[in-house]
């Protein structure tokens, strides 16, 4: 959705805007809109307004791209580094809920995908959650996952201690 605004600028500013528009081959209104978006972006970066958040996509992704919490097809070291950091941060934020997480969790696809999904979800909430029900839903799902970990904990030889990612996490997938 877009909104149309009418703004008044002094003649000297209007003259400069017309010069910029002519130089770029764009209408002055387009140039002004770019400038406003840029200024709002700077205000968000400075923490003066909430950062924009993309609406979740409810249609299929173009080109077969995977959801952000799943590793891209063919592997992606940068994705792994980013996701590892997000999971470490999640463990630091919710140590009680994730206390029963087994070492080598990354060798279990279900745990890996669940942790990645929770980390992405937490990030989305932190970056622009608008509805308190989203937070309540996240917390309920985190508690459910904690209960699953607790039920599995009977066989925990060693709990996971967050740290640098192991080489096997960073290695290219087989295949």
C-alpha cells in the first residue's frame, strides 16, 4: 500500500529538486519520494522510529528459494555463520528453556530446523513485531520446545555449551 502526500517546499529547494529530477530523468515527485524514504530510513537507523519490516510472504517464493530458517539448497557458509550466531544468541536469551539442548544438536535435522526457525522468528519479533499475540505465540512455542528437550534429556551425555561453530557445521553439505 502507498500513500500520497502533498508537501510544500520553498522556491530555492524546489529549484534544486527540479535540477536533480532533470539530471536523473525522473519526475520531481519520484526524486522527492526517494529522499523521504532515505530520511525515514536514517531515522530508523538512529532509533527514532521503528524499522520497517516486510510483510510475511504467503505466496510461493520465486525460483524455489527456501524459507530463511532453512539452509539454501547447495549449502551456504554465510547462512550457517549467521544462523549459528542467532542460535547462540537465542540460547543466551533463554538459557532455562534451552538448558537441555544436547551437544551435537546440529546433527539432528529436526533440532536444527526448529532452532533456526525459533531464531528467525525471535529476530523478526525483535525487528518489528506489531502484535503482542505474536510474542505470546513465540513464548508458547519456545516452552513446548523446552518440554521436548526436557523429555529427551534423559539420555543427555553432554549439554551444548555455546561457542564458536564447529568445523562440521561450517563444512559444505555432502553431495
